[in-house]
C-alpha cells in the first residue's frame, strides 16, 4: 500500500535493464573459423623475386663473463641506463648516404 512514483520506478527499471546487458560481445563474434583455409597449401607466386647472395649463418661466440651487477633482463637494462643517462642516444636512423636523420634518446 505504499504509493510509488512511476517516474522513479521507470528510471530504476531502465538502470536495471542497462546493468543486465552484457558488457562485452560474446567470444564467438570475435572468433573466425579459418580451419579450412589453413588446410589449403599456399602456392608461391611465380613472379616473386628470388633471394640472391650467400646464405647467412649464425656464429656462436665466446660466452660472456659473469658480472654480478648486470640487470636480469634487457628491459631492466634499458630502464637502468635510461635513468642514469637520460639524454644519451639509444637509436639512430641513417638515410641512404649514411647520414643520421633521426636520433632517439632514452629520456
């Protein structure tokens, strides 16, 4: 027997309906079954250029000496170097003549 304002009830109902909707689309909408395409063997393009020159091989060098203060990973090493040497160049792009055109710094 409590009088209910229908306007408030409709707003609450609208909020409940909004909360009931899924936040993300179902996974099957993102999944594309391309199994049949994977079974087909891709034929190489006859017009594709052929590789030239000698084949390169990886050489195995001497093992590095063990240093106790080395960072555990490449990212940690870059982070450490970037904080100690903030304006030092870390990457330089060269043009076709060998001149530096872009230099990326750690900072």
